[in-house]
């Protein structure tokens, strides 16, 4: 189910949307003419912006390009790239430890919500894909909502492969 190309394709769309939302949020902050210099957390904001310029944006752009390649390879039967992308996404918070999004408190709340919403969806799908492709599921755990996130049986049906059932 989580190893179907359709599921991988849906995952890649959320993955790219998450990255795009992050870049748009960063750009939205950069366009603010009057920065929140008097805000008590402004030093955190400037630190976050510096790290996003230095590390996050370049990483996001590379991740986005790699995902496009990986999904094309997955459609040809090579799942190594998509598995690596899912594994890397699972470790994203570790890799970005100390890099916060405090600047997002000063942009359109809808854009901030979009970023974090896509992060949550992509994170859940990353776990599902990685554990499936790397055969890490414990018997019976694959359909526990506490592990996979909310399960919509009807939505999952379209990802079933031949011979699979819910």
C-alpha cells in the first residue's frame, strides 16, 4: 500500500509543496520593509534568517531537485532514491536542529500554517514510505493510527497494489 507508485507520487507532491511553502515563507519575510527590530525575540529572528540563507534554502532546493529525480526513478521501478528521500526527511528535524522558523511569526499566518501543515503530512508519509521500503514494520503495526497518522480507508484503497487488502 505505502509502496505503490501512486502513494509515492502523492508523497512527492506534499514533499515539494512543503519545500515550496518554506521558501515562500522565507521570501515573504525578506520582503517585509520594516523588520520587527523592537521585538524581544528579534535576535532569534535574525539568527534564523541567517541560517536559512546559509543552510536551509540550499538544502531545500537540493531536496526538491532530488525528489523530482527520485520520483521519476520510482516510476521506472527504482525505489532507492525515494527511500533515501523519505529517510532524509525523517531526520530533517535532527539535521536542522537549532534552526527555527521564528521569522514566520511576522508573515501571513496562512503561509505559516501551510508550511507546518505540509511538514506534518510529509513527515507522516515519509515514515510510512521509509518503513515500508526498508521493511521495518512490525507485524500488525502498519494500520495503527498512532503510528501512521490518521487513516482514511477509502483514500488508502487507491494505493493498494495487486493482491493487497485492508
